[in-house]
């Protein structure tokens, strides 16, 4: 059994919270209609702080490979950037995702780059915007931890609320979000933790940003995302005004 580090919200570093609250809560991959909203409705909701214990079912790596690296290097060489319904995401033939069938993303390398790619691809797809054909299998198969079922229920509830007169099951539309950068909290061959910065339009065409903490575990030969605290991305997010201090994605997240 692998003990994961305690999941905590990134620290709010500025006074941008009011703008994010007006948009309904800006978090990674949280896009509805023309603005950004989260699976949760506010960044300021109190979030539980669990320490999940996830069984390790895959073959453990040798002890020498399990050392924790605070900030492992990640190279963007060889990565291509493709549009995913309005969000530009990175892809790598070597690092993943190696399976994108059904509009999903799976099979990532057991490397820092593979963990980073898994974090953004799984978190983006675990969102009501794309409809249950995407978020349901993503959360069911690729999100683990004690709050995974709560995340699925909250995402389904948000989808039902936002769908309006659209036919059940269809996507809600394109996204309006850019992934700007990331910062490691720690990495080993078994677990990874990083903060990802996303940005999108807020009130009066102002850009609003949030940093979302994503934790992963290697399980069943792939990276799995640990469900955010309380089953809402708002429980793992905080608003910021700048991506300064984070590793920037090429061209500010617009791809290369």
C-alpha cells in the first residue's frame, strides 16, 4: 500500500479571487458556455483535506527508482500540440497519450513527462463540458481515491444543469481556456503532484487565472489522477494573477 502525500489546496497568492468568483470559480478544464466555471461553483468553499490510501496493484519499481524528485526536468521536444474542443493539449509519441480512441486519453509513460501529460489530459476530460461519453469513462477508469464517486456525481449534476434543451449526452460546446504552465510539488515512479495554471475570459474580457493541484498515482500500468478533495476541482484550486514562477508551456499554452 502506497501512502500518498496529503492533498492540499495551492496557496492563494494575490487578490484575484473576486474576479474568479464572479465567473463561478476558475479551475483547470472548467469551461461552460462563454466563461470559465468549475465543477464546484466557488473557489472559496471549505475543502476537506483527506490523506487517501490507494492500493498499489501494479508491479512496484525497484527501490532506487522510488526516490522523490522535487522538480524533475521535462522536455517539450518531440511534443505536438493539438486542439481538443478549444483547449490546446500536448501529445507525445513516446510519453503519451498512446490511446486516444473514443475522444479519451490513456496509456502514459512512467516518467515525469508522462505524469504531466496524464495530469492535463485526464483533468481536462473529467469535465462536464464534453458530455457523459467523455467524462463518465474518464472519471470511472482514470480517477481514483475516496472522492472519485463524488466527482462523478458532481460532474453529472453540472452537466444536467447546464445542458438546458440540448439532447442528453451531447457536448456543451467548445472551451475557452488556455493551460499556461505548471510547477512540480514532487515526483517519484509511484506518485506525482503538480500545480497547473489555467487562464480564460472573465468579466469585461479580463483574463482570469487559477492554479489547480493535481495528484497522480501509478496504478494498473498507467497514471491515475487522485480525485480532488471533496470531489470538486474547486477544492484543489486557488486564483492567481500571473503564471510567473511556473514552468511555461510553449507559446503560453497555445502550442508550438
